[in-house]
């Protein structure tokens, strides 16, 4: 009996922790994918209620957020354009995907495939690709941003970070 008591205690603690997490997730009811967006327009994100599809973080600000819409109206949400890029490489409908990114210069959702990206923004996940409607010197296209994310050429890479930020 003395040998079973520690095992029983551990099992009870695990069950309590699992129960707490399940009750928290039921209360929040996070949105990861929105169905039925047949107009292919950006969805109004309720802050702290939508979750990034790639990294799982709760979206707490529209700034640097992004959305991807499939031809069938399913919409995915991201807290950073870099997370969108990592997710984007694995989808079968890349050519037909509608991408919306929150623009730093106009504070609205713009076409992510036509947006311009700087490489040194303080984005949510630290990748550094802030979206802009209006091109400025040194900015890159959507396709270039995607390639840089695939190669790991973003601010999360210390060598790239030092080079871009002059440290």
C-alpha cells in the first residue's frame, strides 16, 4: 500500500491539471479556422479569441496579423507574416490562396501577395517581416519574403539579425 500511494498521488495530480486545461480551453473557445468566408474578405479578428494556425499563439493585436483564405472559404489566422509563410509552404492551394496582411503604413488589411515587406520590423514572433502597402527602399515582395522564411533568413537567425541591424 505504501508503494501505491505516490503513484496514486501523481495520477490524481495529472488528472487535476488536465481538467484545469480542458476547462480553460472550453471557456476560451479559440478560433483557429473560420468556415464559410465565401466573399474572401478579411475577417474581423476578436483579439484574444483567435489563435495562430502555425505557432498556436493567441492573437492579441491586429498589427502584423495575417489571414489566408482557401477557395472554399476556409480562413486561417496568423499573428506574424513569418508564421503565415511557414504554413504557406505546406498547402496545396498556394496559387489560389487569398492572403491578407495588416499593413503598418495604412493600418488596414491589404492583399498580402501585393504587399511590400521590410526585414527589420519588431513582429510578434520576431521574424521581422512587417507588411506595407507603399514600397520604400530595401523592401521585398511577398515571394521574396516567403523564400527568406524558407531559408531561415529572418531576424530569428542571429547572423541575419546582426547583419540587418548592424550589430
